[in-house]
C-alpha cells in the first residue's frame, strides 16, 4: 500500500487515474494537471472531483444565477448576500435574520429517513455557521402519485426523518408544502429551510485569516458514511485491507447536532471564533478549501489528527467523508484553551487539525508526508463554468395550445358541488396535518403561526413583539407550462402568503429543482425560470439572498416538472398584529381582493377532475401583487381584517373551505355579477386573497381599497355550519372536514 | 421576594428556555441548573423540562437519572422538594422511581404534536392547586414515547389514592393506560405529565391559550404562602 504523496505524483507522472469514475470530464482532468503542473495526487483528485461536481460548483447553473446579483434590487436590508453559507437580512431593532432553503432530493429517494434527516441537519448547520441561533425550520416536499406503492415507502420515511431529526433539535417546524405528482415518482423533492436570528454584531463568515490561527475541527468523529464515488479511488489506490463499504447516504445523529448548536452559540457569545464553516457536501475538502480560499493566507492541515470512527479510513476518504454534525472553526492561539473548554462542557470532541499560514497554498499532510498542495481558490471558487446549450422544447407550443378552456365544465349545481368536494379531498388540496402533526411546532415558545397558516411566524423579541414570517411556494405545473411565469408565480404566491399574515416581505431564498442540464430543453426551463425569478425579485424589491440548485432530477429521459421553490422572508413589527387564516367570527363580511379571470390552465381543478395539464398558467402582474400586499399589511396593522387567506391552487373555494374549517365556522357565498359560479370558485387568477372584515371596519377597509385602486368585492358572510354558494349548493362543514382531513390518513395510515 | 425555581438542562434538553420563560411569566425567579452540577443553588422547586436528554439513548430518561444533578433532586424530592417533570422530565421521574410506571412508544408509532384536552383529576398537588378538580384544560402534546404503562395493581393504587393528576380527553393520543396523562407521588410534591404546560402560558404564542400557566402560579402560591 503506497501513499500517493505530492513527491510520488511528481515522480510518477504517467500513472493512470480514475478521473472518469469520479465524475470528471477529460478536459476537467487536464485542467487540474495544468493548474498543478503535474498529475494530482489521489487526495487532490478526490478533492477536485467533489468540489467541481455539479452539486458543489454550480458549473451548469452559474451563468444563469449571476442574474440574481446583476438584477438585485436596491435594498438596504441585505447585510450578507449570495456566496456565504446563507444570506443575512436586517429586520430592525438591531436584529439580523438569516435563512436558506436547500435540497436533499437524491439521498431521500435512496434512503428516505436518513436522507431527509440529514437534509435538516445540513441546513441547520449552514444557518448556525452564520452566527445565528436557528429558530425555525420548514420543508417543501414533492412526492410521486399519492396512491403509488413507492410513495408509501418514501413519504412516511421522509416525514419520520424530518420529524426524528428536527424534533430532537428543538426547532419548531412552522410550514412548508407537500405536493404529489407522478412526475416526482422516481425523484421526490426534499427541500429543507432553516431560519436563524442574531444581532448584527454576531454575523460570522467562512474565512480563514490571521497567520498562526488554529484550524479546529469539532463535533462528531469522521466516519465512512457519505463517501459515495470516492470509494472508487480508494479501491484503486489501496488494497483490500480498506474499510468495509459504508452507505453513500450519510447517517444523522440529532443529539450530537443539538450539542453542536448550543456549544457553537456559547463559542460565539465568548467571541472565540474568527471564521467558521460547517461540514456538509464534500466534507473536509469543502470546509478547508473554502475557508482558505476566502481568507487572506494559506492553510496547513495534519489530516492524521482528525478523530475517526473507523481507523482504517484512507486520507482520501477522510477528506471526502460527509459524516454529519461537524464544524470547522478558525481560532486565535490565545483563545484555544477556552474554546476547547467549552467544547468539553458540551461533550463535543474538538481537535486542532492545522493552522493558517502566510503562504497561498492549501497543504495537507498525512503522518508528515504531503498529500495535497493546491491553490485553494482553484478548488473552491474557480471550478469549471459551462455555457450549456439550451433550446425551447419542441413540445412546448403544443402543450400551451392544449388549453383548459376545452375541458368540460360542470353543468349542474349537483355536479359543481361534487367537484368542489372532490377537489378539496384530493391529495394535493387535502389537509396535510397527518404530516405536520409529526413535527413539533411549539418548541422554543415563540411560534405565532404554523401550518396550515399562510406563512409560519415566530417572535424574535419578547419585549417588542418583533417577529419574522416565512412562506415557501412552488407550482411545478405552472412552471412546466411556462417556466418564466411559473417562477414568478412561485415568487408571487410566497410573497402574498407572507403579506397575508401581516408581515412585510423583505428578501427571498430559493431552491431550483430541475432535470438534467445536459438536456437543452431542461436547460431552457432553467434559464427561463431564473430569468423570471430575477426579473420578479427586481420588480418586487426583494433580493435573492442565496439558495440552492438541484439538477439531474430525472428518471431516464423523463425530467420532473421544473420546480423552482421560492421562500420569502418577511418582518412584522409586533406579532400581536398578525392576521390568521381562520374565519372565526359569525357575521363578518368576506371580501375577495383582486381580479378573477377565466384562468384554469395548470389548475388543481384541471388536474383533479380531468387529469389535464395544458394551456397557460395564470397571468402574472407583480405590480398588483405589491398593491395587494400593501393592503393586507395595512389592514393587519390597523386592525381592519380579522382573517386573511391567499388564493392559489384550488381557487376561492379551496381558500374559503380551509378558512372555515380552521375557524369552525361556515360561510354563505354569493357569486358576484359578471362571473359564473364555476369560474368564481375554481379560477386560479393570481394576485388575490379573501379577507374577513368586521362590520365596524367595512367602510374604512373598502375606502382604503378604493383609494388605492385594488378591486374588493363583497362575496359573502361568515355564518352557520356549512359552506353555501347561494343559488347553487350547500356543503356542511362536517362533510367538508371528513373529505379534507380524511385523505392522507386513509392513504398513509 | 419571590420563590426560586430551578430548571435543569441535560445535554439534549429542548424546552429549558421555554420553561424558564413560563416560570418568569408566573412571577417566579428561574434558576438554570446544569446536569453536571450536584448543587441545586437553594432553589425552592425544580422543573425537569422536555426534550431528548442524552439523545434518549438506551431509553428515554434512562441515562439522565444517573446524572449528578439528579442525585440531589432525588434526595431532596424525597424530603418534600416540589418537582415537576414535563414530557422527557416525566420519563426521567419514572426512571428514578420517584413516580411509578414507564413510558413506551406511542401505540401508532408516530411522533404526535397537537393541542390536547385534559381533565385535572387532582387539584391538591403542589403543581395543580390553582386548578379545580374536574377542570378541563388544553395544552400542547408532543412526543413519540408517551404511552404510560404500569401493572394493574399500581394503576389501581394510583386511582384509589387519587394520584392520577391528569387524564386525556377527546381521544387518547398514544394508548396510555386508563387515559393517564400525568400522575403524582403519594406526598403530592412530585408531579409528572407528558403534555407541555410551559407552551401554553402566553396569548398569541403556540395555541394561543394560557391553560398551562396554572402549574406555575400553583407553585408560586404554595412557596410564597408556606
């Protein structure tokens, strides 16, 4: 067994290396040789291969993601932008909030419980690494058909994993989404979001500066899990005395992560941390190269000092291991003792593994022999960038021409009633409490709103009542019909959801889930969606603070629907003024805000009743979204509405049913002039919400809408114990509740 | 001068800060207690909050009972120190045998988080005196190992001595025997329950109800008047 040192690499330039098995292209391998002026060592090859992977380097998406910076709106609230572990936003009163959404799609399909669990763990460490206390999580999820046998394997595992990990960390799970569609059958989407809070002065960055400062690895021991493709390298370089094969999916230990959180926050409180990075994808390779690349000097690491779970691990494997619950900190020598003392208090293993040097190289040693000698920027920040070809798919025109206007609509009141019941009971429109009931939403004692409310809201200051709200949305059906509009509709819905609860939208994060970038049609969807999102954020004044791209979500030739998930963060000065969704007071008036047009393309109705996807999604009017948001926020601040609920998939009837069930009160609806009952109930026109207005506030509210030019139509009253559409049908709440709440328990038990 | 209530933090404890807040809202002084410290710092009562102490490894509460702080808690509880165990704290109390019985995995095998209706069966304990017997309250419930079990004789004894303090209403959430949500020791100073009163002490937050505040005002009255 020979150690492939730098010296050895220099002496043996012609050794065949398994670059293709590690996922590198020939030209990428040649480029590594050119950078180093020799062949890479096995350890270097492993580092480049993971850091230049799509997941870490964003090589296919980078050219499009640049728009988020180039088109960023002027916004004083942004304290830390794209590129760090997570963006940071000023929310006033000296507080800063950091939030980010990330994907853990592929691992969650292979091993649903651990895949989803470690997805939560990873995003929580990203937030922690910014210097923030994590205060809430939420999970946008997409599964295959609800009644498909494999969904019964994937969904319960994912939900148990999110709960098992998140509940054990003491983070309230306050929202998210669950969507079923056959396009996700072989590629479920498990996105995870975390929000953290800190004071401005507590912001920490991932950089290694200050010659002589120590590099400390702390948290779990490093094991052989999550190594994935790199084991190819190990088997090439080493003989059969190596470690037993471990799962490619990492295994999480939330107890260790909880200790890591509390320990890290105490380290921050005592100002013992110069720079910090969590260990996620690509493990130590990523953490050391990113810290060194962003800092002022170089870094020297003694890899054999890393505490191991498995003593037989090779240096390559240690560099690649994605063992969970680890952090890497840069610490001044004079503060090391106190640093280690705090780690000991929390029973967290901490080891000095290296130091910041005044050179410009990242140098890694194994028992005194050098195995890595690279310019860190070439690993971390100067990877390959591809201008992938893209082209509008040829089927796009036919898809858009196949409009929902051709679908037969209900002809009788009886038929309309049956379709309403069918839609609200369909898996996508049904209550998700079977899932969210497995997540702790109360812990930390600051939860103001949690699912199924329009946005999740937590208090961040007990004295002043300052709070933040977050919503995530994304409609793959809309995006399939028109990716540019679809991305903007996701943004608009999430923005609207935040405003509906009374919070002012400030900034966004996103998770862009697409098929293979090597398919020009998919690449076109990606280009269109990013362009739409960047343009939309510019118009709404909400900058992108960061996010994540997940590509290759496809089975064979079939890609998932393009699924840009958008998370909007908002702020509310006093959570006492929040607007819930429940219709709770008899006699209050229901107003429909916005314009309702005949827009059924991509709608829930077209899916549930006709299994149809075609035509165009609802028209986007971001100016109107902004106005609607201003009205909803003013109404909340001045106490003009008691409840508000955004209108999206399923249309008005879905929103009214949800608000009625939530409040335990019925509603009498009247179809307004100029609309037929079907369009009134099922249209999914954007830029709309329904609000419940106390009679005493009616005039003030309608005056405000009138003065600002927002259409507000009185459509009914909160009353009784059924949802009645006058002149058409009546649905008792009990029947609606059974339909709406019975679906998921019946499917998943 | 008010009374001091110690709130224990084990590694993996989650609801310690929430419990300290509830104690403060009730007008008491919260005192953080660390699992490695045997000294209770002259507190007048102790709360063992919820969470997953020591990762629930081996069994929920099984390792915590051996921690240094518990040595003193057990000793002083036997001498009358008021102790409240919430959720994981209740599990710790059964492991220490300050309270009888044990908690098993929920009968449906899922974590469950919901607003739970309870009936106060015994309003004479140190932690329930501010309620009335028979009163119905709603507080959040959130656990995966919440199914209370004990042998028939123990259950009969608990019933006969009025030591069942809370019972689940509107559906047993986890298969607990005789719908038991919380119990007390014979002296009435040690109480354990699975639901979370500390999450129901402020309007607007959580369920928006304040039904849990009575636990903390009960102990305040007991400590300040005695």
